[in-house]
C-alpha cells in the first residue's frame, strides 16, 4: 500500500507503567487465566494480520493487555490493525507482547476445554503459558515498542448488517487486481451515489479484464462519504469476521482510514492512497443483444469444456444462434471440446470468446436461476447480470478466438 507509515519506537522499558492511558499500578508482571477455546478464537482473528516475515521484530508479535475482567489482544502490520477483548480472570493486570504465530500454534494444540494461564515476569523477559502438565516460555518484547495505528477522526459513521457487507464483498472481491504497479486497483472502491431512485451504496472492483459492481440501498449516515479504496488484505480479513449475517456492523470512514466494529472486535485499516478510475466509462450503454441462459447449466458446461484448456490459453468460444450457444475450447497440445447449451436468443449469429476462468468466476456470484448476457459484437465488452435484478453487474472483455 502506498502512503506514509507511522511507527513510534521507544527503547525505554522502564517507562511501561507511565505510558499514557495505562494504570499506574501496571508492571511488567501479568497473570491471567482464561478458557482455551476463547483464547484460540481471538488469536485466530488477530494473528492473521501479522506477516510471517518482518524486518521490524515487534511487528511479529501480538500485544496482550490484561485489565479488569478482560484480556485485550492487538496485532498490526502498520496498515491494518485488529483488536479484540475477551473475558478472563485477571489476577495481576499488565501487558506484554509475544510472537503471534507461535502463541497461536501453542494454544491451537492445547487440549480442548482446558484453562490456560498466561504469566509474565519482569526479571527474565518471558511469558509462561501453562495448562495441565504443559509449560511453554516465550520471549517477550516491550509494549513500548508496539505501534499504534492512530485512527484520527472519522467523518462518516453508519451501520450495516454483516450479510449486506458480505454480499458487497463476495460479489466484487474476485475482480480485484493483483498487479502491484496499478496499486489503485488493489482493492474494492466503495462510495455512495444518487442513481435517481434513491441513494445507493456501491462497491466496484476491476483488474482491467473484468469489472464487478454490487450495490444496495445506502445506509443512513453514508451520504456524502468520500469514495474510498479498501485494500485487498483488509477485504479478506473483514470477510472472515462476518459469521452471523444478521449482526449489525459499525462502519466508520475518513479520507485515509476505515474502521469496522463487530461486537468485541475492532478492525482499523488504512485506505489505498490513490484515485480509482472512472469505471462508469467502461460500462457499455449501447449493447442491444440479449441472451438468457440457465445459470447452472451454463456454468457446468463452461467448466466441462474448459477442462481441455491450457494455462496459456483459457479462451472459450461462444457461437451464438437462435435458441442455442455452442461452447468450444481448442488446445493444440491436447485436443478440443464442444458443448451445446439451450438459451433464449433471437438475434444475429456471431462468435465471441471469453477467458473461461473469468466466466466461471462471474457465474459463481450470480444468484438468480437465469443469467442475462447483454452483448454488442465480438469485439466489445459484454454485460452479465442476474436476470431481473440490478443489484449486481459484471463487465467482461472479450478474447480473440
């Protein structure tokens, strides 16, 4: 991601108990007991943020803060931060940091249903993990070195159901570009806009070969929000936290950050600092040839004929004629495959080619029984959507066949 990274490094271990916002009685020593299941669930959420390889040692660690009746876990990669609080029996309040992937693997392998004790000592700079007859001692790093992804002020705040956010992500995520040189395409563009029938909240992703667009009624509070590009990694992490579709998610947005609050989990992320292209210019307006096909029958047929395709050539030719299309894949090294599929089509005959993987990606996101293709000619982009719905829209560039 492009943008300035901010990290405040301190070498003063003795200043721990004087850190702003932390109780005076806190020391290096910490003792807390909690359920292994709850600890593992939380570590599963936070440890994924931590990169396996880090040039800054503290970024390999998860921060643990014990206070009152809770243990708070925090992890960051400087662009994305996840914080979660879980119930715990805190005997001695305190805080420390330990290797994130190491503690996750240890807790994952502990017996189900066990009670886990986490205890640190300021003398040897280790944290002990105990349960039953198991003992582990992990090296710790000072919390004074742990970076804080300062959120700043959010200009817009609104709530959406987890199901709504999941739909927007699922419908567009596959089209995110992985080409790092065009970093402004390495995420999902989200914005609100008035389309004449009311305010809509829209998500768009494109890699230059295909475009995915999904929208729904804009939630109250999203009016006038800045257009933002949510990074691919953030999209993947938030998607994994959307378990119950009915849960209300608090979304907060500024020009540089986005924050999701899901129960006891807070995910804060920097946004991609770039300008998303004017995507509406590439959505064709004059396509006049409509083709309707059973979604499952089409998807299965494309999947079958593409078995013969090579990694170098994934093109599938669609030969359109009244009432049917013939799908053809030719591989000079192994052979060819054809299959006929019944469709609703009564326009002129012509051939058009598409990348079979892109066709399958789009077909996998369609929800209606019938898919609608709106075409112009063999050299122009094609529109694909659920028949009878305007909530999702896909644009697919043709291939030469």
